[in-house]
C-alpha cells in the first residue's frame, strides 16, 4: 500500500513540470517573434533568453528529482 501512495505522490509531483513546459514554449515563441521583427537585436536577446531557458528548465528538473526521491526513498 505504501508503494502505491509514493507512486501517486511522485505522479502528483510531476504535475509541476507542466508549467516549465508551457513557459519554455511561450518563451521560445516570443524570442523568435522578437528576432523576426528586429534581426539586429539577436545579440541583446540571446543571453537573457538562454538564462531564462536554463532557469525554467531547472524547475522541471527539480520536479523530476523530487518524484524520483518519492519513488525510490519513499517505498
């Protein structure tokens, strides 16, 4: 019974990965839109875009780590 509960908790923890996925899609589309409107601004857009991409992806990785901890250490 306890293994089933930890698997359920791990699944619920992975719901937190939905937000970063949506955020990455929106951020990428806005960056491409900005580059389409002003191609000369690619140098000014690139560094903040990569930084935001990394920070957003880190949230999804934290959700994965928490769910793996719940699966392997909880049961």
